């Protein structure tokens, strides 16, 4: 069974986006972009909410709008990944995506039960909060950015009880971003 991972950039004070969904402070430098590319090669499927899906649409046309080699490589890795989008407002999606047809737990279970290697990634604040509340996340991969933004969208939702995690990996990049990979203690 493939593990479910939640991987996002996060400010030092725990936010994935600032006021008005500002994520400008998360832009990776070339070293970090290459690391993201390697991480994305592991993704067998991606589950996301509408906002993240719409944010990631830029990668569907990267060949027409981008020139950096690392960005174009990310687009080539990202485009073929099967994506499941949860939305109450979208009627159609583009690229290698489909709208969810069942609840979150069933969609994740179906994706995790597929043969092969890799991980199932999940993203989007509300959707991930629901997955955390249902204890559906196996690994948390945080890219801690050296910035305090004061308010915004929290990486973790409020929880009724604590989650015990164990550090599996850490790395510091020249940009001062710290990568922390934690697994659930079960």
C-alpha cells in the first residue's frame, strides 16, 4: 500500500500561505527546485482541493510560458501524474486530472491500493485538514522557510489530540530552508 504524504512549504510560524493566499515567499531557488523535482518523481498520484489545483495549472502550459530548465523538468514530471481534485464548484478539470467521485478516505484508499512504487501526495488546506482529522496521512514533509508572516493558512489544523511523529529525515538548503520529514508513530 502506497503511503500518503503531505508536503508543503511552511513559514517559521506555521503558515502555508499568508493573507490573501500569498505564497510568494515559498518560491524555490535552483537547488531547492531540483530537490522538489526529485521528490515529485516519487509521486504516483496527487489529491488536491480546487485552489491548489488551480494554482498548479501553470505547469500544464509551462513549455509556452517558462524557460528555466528546472521548471520545465518539473512540468514534464508533474503533467503525467494522475490527479484527483475535490471541488464543490468545478464541473471539469484539465490535464491528467479528474474530479473526485467519492469521499476522501475512499479516493485515497483506491489510489494507495494501486500496484507500483511511490507515494500519494495530498495538498490544499481544507482537504489536508480533513485527511489529518481522519488520520489518513502517513508522512509530513515540511519545507520550513526562514520567514515569519504573522497570519494566513495554517499547515496543521486544530486537533482534538496530539499526533506523535518521528523524524525520518532532515536537510538544510543554502537558501536556509530546512526540510523536515516526519512519519506517524503507530
